């Protein structure tokens, strides 16, 4: 494999772990603050949040001051593939490119990196700073969303403000469908429910009622995907999408509505789905024939 091809391969592998680390750190910050926010009085909420905004604005300033590369990628970080598709590679020195090209991804300790990205600063220059930078920007956006305008007559106050997760990050660029726009009849819902259960996609069997909740995005709690079944869940939605039976941006919808989580109780976000989709396109998952069998039965006579 040429150096250029190896560089691309390594960067694309690292991107998913960078995304995971960003998600984890952002969720920790935003969720922790949302809990604190819920215990503040109405008089305290705005000034306390403004102090938090000032603190992280100063951090953001220092990030940019200490690493000029960050200024080059600020308009690219909304993409889930910004390391390879943006200007990151162009900003690297020859020596830094060599490090990425020669990096042995087989020895990469993923959990260690996600927990502490700076442990790889020597081998993977700039990645930990980029993660902190993106987390800071997202967290500041969340904090600013908490400072509400003056109340109107129809304003509904909330003592607990849910943080926005990665699926909300591109919301302005999308149509923000509220559900899958799936117009299935009762007999088709029954078929899809049988499909999900036979394929054992979730940790527990579901009912037709739950299936309707999925398509209407009205689940009270995220469904837990069985261990090793992420690809099969993606394949299920791909099969419906390919037949124009659901909205095209189902991945971001699943993320925004927080419909699913892993068996380790980690929310499944868009980069999880996009990665699974790519894998399904290249190599259909085990038991995909179960889904194929039931999807064929959806066709009306």
C-alpha cells in the first residue's frame, strides 16, 4: 500500500474515534451542567450561565492562540469526516503526515484514546487539541441556548434543559422531519415487528405498538440494541430507505430523537449509523436474509 493510501486509511479509521471522543466529552459537559442548571433559581440561571460562557470562551481563545491549525478547520468541523475531507491534511507538516501514514492502527488502544486523547499527542499530533476545540464550541452553543429571551404569554419554562447531542448539530441544514414519514398499514407493521424480533435486533422482543412508536419517534426511552446487532439495525433501515418507505435522513433522525442505544447504554449517534451503513454496503451483516425475507412481504398485491 502506498504512503498516500495508508495515510488516508489511517485518517479515516481515526476519524470515528475522534468523533466518539468528542461526543463523550461533550455529553459529559452538557449533561453535568444541565443537572446543575435544574437546581438554580430563575434569578440565578442567567448570571451563572454567563459566567460559564465566559470561562469557556476564554478556553476557546487559548486553543486558537496556541494552535493556528484550529483556525483553518473551524468551518469544517460540522462534517463527520472533516479530518480527511477538510483541510486538516494540508495543514500538517511533512513530518506530521509521515507520523499519520506510519501509525500502526492495529496497536491503537481505542478506549484509552477516547478517555485521554492527549496520551497520543506524540504519535498523532493535533488530535487532542482538535477534540477539545470542537467540544468547547459545541458546549458554548449549548450554554447560549440556555439564555432565553424575555418570557411571552405562551412561554413554557423548564427547570431541566436537555443538552443537544450530535444529531442536533446539523439541524439547521436539514428539514428536521419529526418522524420517519412511514405510511405503513397495520398488517405491514405486524410484518416489520416479526422481522425485528426474529432478527433479534433489540435486547428484548418488541410489540407492534413499540414499532409504531419507533416510526412516529415517540418512544419514551431508547431501545437497547443487542450486542453486535448495530449493523443489522442499519441494514433494516437501509432496506426501507432504498425502497423510499422512510425519510432519507433517517440516520440524523434516529440521533436527534435518541431512539436507540448500545447494549452498553451508550446513545447511538449519526457516526455510528453512517459507519454501520458503509460496512453494510461493503459486506451485508449476518442474518440480513431474515430482513430481506420480511421486507419482500411488505409489497401490496
